[in-house]
């Protein structure tokens, strides 16, 4: 009788026993570490979300959406009529601002802009006002810059054409 190429029952037994041994030895600590990390991430996400809502209330962006990307927490910022958008990403320890724009060559691909990192966001004395100020600068660069440049270019084309 030939052995099966993949002996599923044996594989399941081995991984079940090894995993149970791991849980018996380290399970409670591993679960506590994971729960603590999730709590940190949720606290930072709540702060980020409240700050980004300010940007919506001031009509700087039109859309503030929480995007499910487990294990990371993500808030997506968009402005109606603008192609570019920003994801504000955190794991509870670091915040990343990740800007995206449409590829000029195919209009279907996203092009990632340079990422901005914020460290030590768990610190009690973290400067959230400075974070908001730098987020505003990033929004201006990523979301607004491209449309303003295009509008300026179009306006100049019509102005130059009228002179000839």
C-alpha cells in the first residue's frame, strides 16, 4: 500500500500537538501581548480619527473613512474632484501618512507618494497639534498639488493661445 503524498491526518496531529504545547506554555502571555497591542492601536486610531474629522469639518477633505486592513488601522482621506488620496496608517506605535495618486500612463494604477512617519505616538507628551499641522502640509502636497498644477497649466495654455 502506497503512502499518500500528503498525509493530512498525520500533519494535523503534529501541528495540533505542537500548537497545544505552545498554548499551554505561552498562550496567556501571547494573548495578553496581542490584546495590549490592539488596545494601543485602537487608542491611537481614535485620536487620528478625531483629528481627521476636523479636516472634514473644515472642508479640507470631503471623506474620512476607516478602512479595514487588519492588523493595521487605516483612515482614508479624500477630496471630491481630486484624484489623489491619503491613507493614515497606524499599528499603535507608529503613524504613516501614505499618499496615492493615479498613474499618468494608465489611469488605473495607484502611484505611491513618499511616506511620512511619526514615531513615539504613544508618548504622553506627543505633540498632536504638530501632527495635525504636518498632516495638513501632507494633504496640500498630495491631494491639492496635482490639481492646482493641472489647472494652472490649462489656464496658461488658453492665455498663451489668446495672445497668438
